[in-house]
C-alpha cells in the first residue's frame, strides 16, 4: 500500500508496506543507516509485540526488530 503523503512507519498496520522516504531524527537516522535502512527501501510490517514495544519488519530482503521510537522516525510513502 502506498500513502499519498509521507506518514510515520509506526502508523502502518501489520501486513502493509510502504517506501521509506526520509528520517525525522538525525541521531536515530545514523543508527538506521548503519544497519542498512535506507531511503528508497521497501518496508513491510511483519508483526508487532503484544504490548507494542518492538516491531518485526522486513526492509528490502532483511528482517529487523525495531523499537517503536525507531520506527516512528521513519517516514514512508
């Protein structure tokens, strides 16, 4: 699913996907870039933990577990 305007990745429901457009937090952006999360990559939410603390996502061909605050700084379209 694509979004008409950029939205935070933490708003995506399980099973939905989008394209990473940019990051809103510079310090977290550095960490995300180090682990291979790049603008232009395809992000898909696989599942959420029961209390929403961590999210399991697939970015291009790699699977990652990210905290909600990390996911919230990723803007997708």
